[in-house]
């Protein structure tokens, strides 16, 4: 299995509205993208100086499935909005030994 983790830090303008919009859009992706086995989207509550605002944890069967997700039009719509409202993002992708 492949794990895909992303953390986002958003601009202050309309931050809470944008966080909720991103969360809703990401949460809807498993119904639209069959290779996305599961996704968990979390909103930070600590709001410390080192915190990111939102994170996602997604599971795929293979690296190829992650590549399909990465270029899927429904995913790209969310990415496009994120690029408008985010000031920073970090990601990690790794194989889960199970």
C-alpha cells in the first residue's frame, strides 16, 4: 500500500471558509476517484506558530494508483483551488509494509 500525506498552510484571508471548502472537496474524492482507497482530512486545532492548517492522509494500493490520482481531473480541481489559497505545502509519499 502507498500512503500520501500533505500538510497545508493557508493565507489568512478567508482562512476558515477556505479550510472547510478544501476539506469538503477532499472528503468527496473517494466517490469520484476509484483508485483512492481512503482519505482522512484533519483540521488543526492547536494553531501554534509551527502548525499547518490542514492535513490529508490518503491510501492507495500502488504507486501507479497514486499517479492516476495525481493527474485525475477531480483532484486537479481541488489542487487548483489550493494553489490559490495556500502559502505553503509539504508532502510525503511512502510504501506501507503490510
